[in-house]
C-alpha cells in the first residue's frame, strides 16, 4: 500500500491512516452506446479497465429493467489511487463539505463534468459525463477483518473516526473543509 506522507500526531505506526481505495462511479441510466462511451471516458481518465454494474431493481418511470447494465466503475488502490485523488480534488477546487464524511471517516464527492479534471481533454464523440468518487481509509491491521483464516473484528479504539478522516484529508491532501461542522 502506498502511504501519503502525513503530518501525524501519532507515534504509533498502527494508528496512521492511509488511503485504502478510491472508487470512481459513472451512472448513465441506460445500457448500450451511452454506457460504452462512459466506460471509455473512465478508462481514459484512470488508465484502468472499467467494469459494468447492473440495476438491482426495475424502475418503470426511468425505463430501467432489473439486471440491465446502467453504470461503470473503477477501483484504484495504492499510488494510482492517490495520484488520481489529487487530480480529482483539484476539479472541486480542493474543497469538501464536512457532511461528506461518514461514521468510519471515509468520504465521497461528485464531479459534474469529467473535463474539470486537470489533464483531461474534451472528445466530442464521447460527450461530457459526471462521476462520483468514494474514498476509503484504513489503518494497518484492518486486514484481520478481511482475511480468510482466523477472521476477527477490529477493536473499537482502532476504528477510524470522522475527525481522524477530516484531519488526514486536511493535512495530507491539502483539502479545505467547508460547511458547518
């Protein structure tokens, strides 16, 4: 795992946060050509192959049927995740709302137009799409809840709090937090 150089208040290396993964989602709402264009945009931006996601239920008003592919995602980890995250944060002027953080310290934000990301060019054949970006943090030792043999729970003292997530984003990634706390 690549670790962003941080200004840590913790002497204990097991308490230091790191970016576990960055998930980029483009939801088109219909299959076919629009989804293929969105997948190509996502592959151009990230440099990784995207996967299709299917609808969980039918929504007649939107013309969506169950199990129809309607969106695409890419999951980035390590150094790729950090470099893409820095570019994506520039698209929102390095500002994130306090309410974007969940109880585990993870956060999500959206980009209205993919051409706002630095280094991205407009291709008329592909059009313009928006995307959602979800960032997950973890501390060393989180593997014990995912491993196959001797799986165990994480101690309550070791779970990431929203304050720790906000502190990490503010000091390590240089993001300004806006809105009410």
